[in-house]
């Protein structure tokens, strides 16, 4: 292999590596993403929730653990909403109508966003379904929880309680 | 030059992965290796009942078709 070809190859490896190594989200300000609120065309404004602890949950109807997590998240939200906790669930289904039909059968009380374009999960660098992003009162990502099993309930609850206990500077 | 092209393909193929939120179609039942598990189980049952000496998969039967 000649020197020129070797240089091209090394450049390619670095280019690919830059795609693979994604930015670390924890500690960063919650990014903007164009998820639409419920059936409207209005974008979700995360800044509106500054001062509250929010959990941004990425879910889809084809994802069984996502659906399994919803009753727990809804109960947790209703229990802690008076303390300043809110959940924003972003649906990533291609078919929004299918998701709305599912929500009609299994309604939840928290805010729902829809993004079939994939821009939101890409912006948040979603690694698994479901993915939960814990946002503190300053609007920063404090933790990311991947997947959902019943054993995770305690961890999620503890993390939310911990963030709620923090004082806003 | 061909070596570079082959290496290029090998390097870039993993970059074409399906993202976690793009797996809706892959999650459909018809995309499973065994899309009709119930039907296959019934056929296996009939097969092992009638051809007890053959197979080597699923549950074995004595030929009565009652298990």
C-alpha cells in the first residue's frame, strides 16, 4: 500500500471514529428538539419547565418495555407533580395515529411529544429504547437511564427524589 | 486501489447501523425468524407424532398424538 493510500485510509478511520464517539449528554443543558405537543404542531419548549425536575422519556408502541414503564411513570408523576416533577414523553413511532390510538386505550397524565422524523432521539443521542433523561431544576441533564425493568423503579424514584431535594440556586 | 475500496466498505458498513428508534419495522412479528410460532408448534407436534423416529427438534412423541 502506497503512502497516499495509507493517509486516505487513516483519514477514513478518524472520520468514522468521530461518528461513533458521540457527545456526552450528562452535565449539558437540555437540547432543543422539534417534538410536537400531542396532536398539535406546537413544539415542546423545555425552557418552560425550568425550576422543575423533568424526566424526558423516549418511547414507541413497538417497544414492550416502553409500554410496561408507562403505568409506573404515570403513577410516579401523579405522586410527585405537587413537588415540581413532570414527565415529557417523546414518541418516536413512524405512525403518529397508531401511537394516539394506543394512548386512547392506555391514557397517561403527563405531557406527550411526537417526533417521527428521528431528530429528537438523534439530538439526545438515544442509545436504547426506552431512554429516560433526568433533567434538574437548572435545565441540565443529570442522568440517563437506558431500558426499563421492574427492578429499575427504585432507581428512577430515588433519582427523581434526589433531584427534587436539591435547592435551586 | 481495490484494497482501499474493500477496506473503505468494511470500515463504513458499521456506520450504516439501524438506530434504536428506527427499529419499529424490525420489531414487527412478520420480521421474526419464526413469524408464526403457534402454527409452527402445531406442525411440529403433528410431525413428531407421525414421524417419531425423525426430527430431532421440539418435543418427541410416541406416535399417539396425545402429548
